[in-house]
C-alpha cells in the first residue's frame, strides 16, 4: 500500500485494536463487539445496512465471528478500499484532503456546504491541527466502516454531522442521487408524514381552538383560551376538540409529495449550468414549491376549516361537507382565502430559514469547537424559535385567510376568487 507503514507495524497495530474490541476476551470478534467498538471510536450510527453497517465479511469459517487472522485479513481489505476512496477525494493528489476538496465532492452530488461547514468536517478528523486529512487520519477514522464509494463517504458526512443546507418546514430536504437510488428519500418522507400525523393529532385541540378564536373572537366577543375550550366542549363534548383533524392528517401525504416533486423540478430549472443552489436560491425554489403544493391541495384547507368550525350534526362527513359547499357556494368557494395564504408563505419561509440558520450558526461558533453537530435539543430550540418568528410575521395573513375560508357566501354572491 503506497505510503503505508510496514507489514509488521500494521499487524501489531491491528493486534492492539483486536484486543481492544474483544471485550469478552474469547479470542473472537462478533458483529456486536464491532458495533460497540465503532460507537466508542465516535464512528456514528452503524445501522445504515450494507453501505455503512458492519459485517464480519472476513469470517472464513462462517462461525459468526472473526479470530485474529481473519480480522487482519478483513482490515487489509478495508485499508485497500479506504486508500482508493482517499485518492478519489484527494483531487490534487498531494496526500491530503483539504476544505476545498470536501466542498468540491459535495458539489458533485448537488449539495452545497459553506467553508465553515467543510472546516468542521475536517476538524472532526484532524488530529494534528493542520486542517487537512492525511492518509493515517482518514484510515483510523473510517477503518470499521463498510464504505464502498465516494457517495457513501459523503452520505456519512451529511448524516453524521449537522450540515446547514437550509432545511426547514418550507424548504424540502436535499437528497443525493445515492439516496434517491436506494429509496432513502421516500422512507424519510413517509417517516415525516407519520410523525406529522402523530403531532397534528396531539395538538388538534389547540389547532381547533386557534381557528375558533380567529373566526369568532371580536371586540364584543373577547374569547380567551379557557373560554374557547369550554364553549367547544359544551357544544359537542370532549371529542369535538378533534374536529377537522382527519382531513388535517389526510392532507399531509399529498402536500409533502407534491412539494418534494415540485421542488426537484423547480430546482433543476433554476440550476442551469451551476453545480448547486445557494441558500437564497433554495429559498426561492422552496417557496415556489410550497405555493405549488398549496394551489393543488388548497380545497382540502378550506374543508379542514369548515369541518373544524362545524356544529354538531351540521355535516355527515367529509364528502357531505364538500358537496354542500359546492352546491351552495360554487367551486370558487374552495379557493376562498387563497391569495393571503400564498402571500403568507414568503414571509414565513424567509424568516423561518434565516432565523434558523442564524441561531444554529451562532451556537456552533460560540459553543461547538470540536464537532459540527449541535445536538437534538439545540436544533429543537432553533427550530422552535425560527418557526415562531415566521408564524408571528405571517399571522395577519393567516388570520385573513381563515376568516375568508370560514365565510359562507351564497352562490350568486361568490364573484371573486380569494
């Protein structure tokens, strides 16, 4: 292996690693011990299957474990693969991977990261503070990972560190070509839809209270939280607090799918000859994708508002509500409030994205010196604050939208859209 140490030194180093990983001291390594070793070495999650998972592929006698000789053969093959990957990322072949080469590799997969983010990735592996990765640092960091190609390495970097690529509720996730080919993208969308269904169901009473107060509160009718909840329970019982939740959950899947597909198409149209999109361009693409999704599923928004505000026995169900609106108010009623709704996407998306990025980057600069991962609690706090700021800025338009959606106008009087 070019540039590597001698065979004797390698065998001695691998022997020490074998003893460290063999926690039960039975002279064999099983998958469980390899996984534990990876976790102790800070190698991230080993649960990505064949591309990032660990399997004792050097187990010659198929007894479910590796002895020392099998482990050495396994690591020899691993080092050979890692050396090829190292040279693939070392674009100028100077024996080191620097920040520009990290950025170039991400751009090749259509993902844009800043200089600061590339430096944080390097810092997580850089042991001698040179801000470059040499072969030994690379080898020691990835030795127990079953990385097969450059896409696997970048997938590991993207998902083991938190890269600020402008992801928020309005701008869909970025997925690499590898993730699209392996089906990761749709699994994440399904998981997001399921999580959204659970969270919306849990907060449905508060959502109905919000709509109730938006429509019925006035100078003469000063509703408060307790008064609003009491009125809804008195009118329809505790179960009435979940009115409108069914269609609110039902519209998650089509809205997410349409937004994702529209975002991909708009992104390609903006892309042109560029290698990737900047954050501002992703904001534009995300806002347009959100507007596209809202345009298509907006009748469901109107139905959700009407079902949320319905009195006991007013509608037999979703289809009955839709038919009565169509019969009494005409098809234009399904787009009442559309204009303020679409206009509200712009301030919400822009402020949410800007505040989220600012808070997260400030935290990383001030408190995170050894890792690019701020942790789930920090991300939750940043997301909560940014979403709140976006909601405050766009709330007047949301209020107008809900009032217009709830307004019942006879068919002959419905002369204008939204």
